[in-house]
C-alpha cells in the first residue's frame, strides 16, 4: 500500500500547510491546558510531547494514518508469532524473552516459553555462582572481571544497560565490553587484567562474526599463555550463540553455551542471554525486574487504544517531523550520566531497523523513512552542538531524557541537572524574540548603537520541537519500559512506512568486500587485479607504512 495516497496523508498535508506557519508560542497561548492534553504516563514514566509542533486536529489525522497503515493488525501479527520478517521468513518474538507469566507465548501451538525459561534458569545458575564467588578460575580464584566480547546488538545493548544500572552493580566485579577489531580496544584491557580472575562472555549468534571471533581468539590465546591447559577454557569462557558446534570447537563446553534463536534480531536481543553481563552486574532478580518493565510496556502497546498508546504516539510524532516538517535528523539527549550510551544504542535500533528505501513488497518506498539518529549527554551538548540547535537554522527534533531522582546522589547536583534539562527544552521551543532581546539589552544599560550591533546575535528563533521523557528513577523496571518504548516506536514507524524493520541486509555488502580485500592487504598479489584504482592505492599505502 502507498501510504502517501491515503486520505489521512492528504489531511496531514493540509495540517502542515497551516502548522508550519504557527509558532509553539502561539500553540501554548491558544491552549492553557496544553501540557495535560499532550502528555501521557505509564507506571511513572512520563512523556511530554506538548513542545511538538502539533495540535489536536493534527494528532487525530496522525492516528488515522496509523489505522490506514493497519498498525493494529501488524501489532497483533507480531504478538501472535506470525512471520512478519518476510525477507528472512522469520517470526519476531523478542517480546517472548520478557514474558514473565507462567503461560504459553505466543500461543499454545507455538509456545517458545519452555526454551526461554530453560535459558533463564541456566543464566540464574551462572549468575548466582559468579556473584557468590562459587565460580572459580583455573587457579581457584573467584571471578573479579567480566569481559563481554561482541559487536552490534551483542555489545551496544548490554553495555548501555550495565552502565545505566551501575547503581545496582555488584560491588566487587568489574565489567568491560570489547567490540572493535582495533587491538587498541582489547590490548590495554588484557594488560591490566588477571587471567586467573577474568571471565569472558563471547556473544555471537553465528559464532563466526569476524570482529568477535578475532577478539575471542586473542583472549583465548592470552588465557592459555597463563593456564597452559585446555580444560581452563571452561573456567573462563561462556558463549551466547546459536552455533553450539563452533563454540565447542573453541573449547567451550555445552553447559557454558546459552542458546539464541533466529526469531530474535541482534538489536532486540538484550532481553535474552545476550544480557548475561547485565544479569551478572545487577543480579538475576534485577535482570528479571528489567524484563518486567519491558513486559509492562509490551502489554500497554498491545492492549491500549492508539490514541493513548505511548509507542504509537512517539512513532507518529517522529513521522510528522520527518515526512511533513522535513526533519532529517533526531537528537537523543540524555541528562543522566548513567544512560550516556543510550544514543548509540538507539542509533542501531532505529537506523538498522528502518534505514531503508525498499518496502516489504520489494518496491521503492513512497516517502523518506528513518531520520539520522545522533546524540550525546545533554549537559555536554550544551557546551558543544546546542549552539547549532538554537541558532543554526536546521530543524532538529530532540528527545530529552532525565530521571527525577539521582541514581548516584551527591548534594547540590540533581536540581541544577534537572533545571538545565528543562531549560533547554523550553529555550528550544520558545526562543527569544527580537523585542525580548531588545528589552534585555536596554535593561543592561547599553547604548542604542551597541544594541543595534548585538541585537541580531541575541535573537533565538525557537520553534524547535522536542519530547521530554521523565523517569521517576533510573532502575531496572523503568529502564526496561524505556527500551521497549523505543523498540515498539520503531516497529510502528516501519509499519507505516511499509518496510520490514527486522532485517538488515545493508550491513552485508561491507562484510563481503572486507573478506575480498583481506588477501590483498596481506600481500596476495592475485587479489589486487580485481580492485578498483582507489582501493588499490590505499592498500599500497598500508603496505608501505603499516604493519599488518
């Protein structure tokens, strides 16, 4: 279906003609209850979208757009376990990973919960043994360092969540994440770790991902140099993979291999055994509390009317900004230091899922899809790129995220943090008019000549749309809800744009070319003949100046 040919799309074009000339200052002046009309809560999580450039009529038409795209039916198909990942002929069942009820899921005939619960039990056993000190290394020492080796969804999700929940972390175990092929990522870490007290988690569905395989082999060599015996591998390596044979070749015994399934995409796998490092950090009870938070958002998404559905509202606002107001990027601005990795996590979730120009039917999309997602800690951004947000002339919607209470409290920090977050969203929305700037300069005692010179620099256009997401606290339950909120938002956007959010063919071409270039870089001259002139010249430079 061409979504741009629907009545809802045409209605939204008419809303755009009207609203693109209306400032947020006017929208707030016209509706004294705008905050209550354009905000929503779920279990303490508050979403304020009153600073988005929408009104009630626009939101009605956006809901109509969701219905025209059959969002409700696609949602039901996903929860029913239908193979909505059409290009790979797979179901999409990451929601099963956080199904905490003692019932089948997605249905009696297709119940995946026995295998999910079996892996949870395996995780709990490992977590309790490591955290209690019962898991011992090859010399009988307790584990003090856990290194997760993975990339993409096997790195970004657990790394983000471990940092986000650092206030709940085990006090005597350190956690590290290695993803980059560059030896500068792994080498300094190995130099400071003790092999007797280090546990590696190798997270790779296929157990053949190049970056993960090379880093894991290097870690294995490092361990064997100290242990000297093959049996030590079982004391220091755990695999999270669907390829038990490859894990066995590596030396990891079956009891140390936690299963993955093809109905879970990498960027949706945090809730599976890929989250083992998170569970080791906060305990299995804490990890399951995170699952419960995600399940609460799943239930809300599945059961709530579109008009009150938080992921649906988030998705529709993003589509409005992208396809009707013309925004090409979205900024993710967390103000809590503990969620500093959230922008990187959401980059993968959103751009790998929906960064496409071809629909489910194989035809070109009728409209642009996902904007570029980027971001940084908000207080750091204020002293860097916020200048462009305020006066750069680009339309850049922002998501502000902050917790009402600090997870690492110190006197005198939290109130200024919150005031900065709220002030920036207000400043972006309302700006400063020329008259306000003039009066401010006059009150400072400036001459008319000085005012005339400075006035253009003191005006802020405002009208920059933003959503503010407030959490009561940064705890496992709230983090689970927050991540699931964005997951379902991405799904809804994909349905409306008419694409498959669960494949990622775009990552394959670079991998294929890298495998062809490796022999040339290693000096096998017969591979050079098939290279383009630029690549051949670059490889020649590496050969002359590098050590490969």
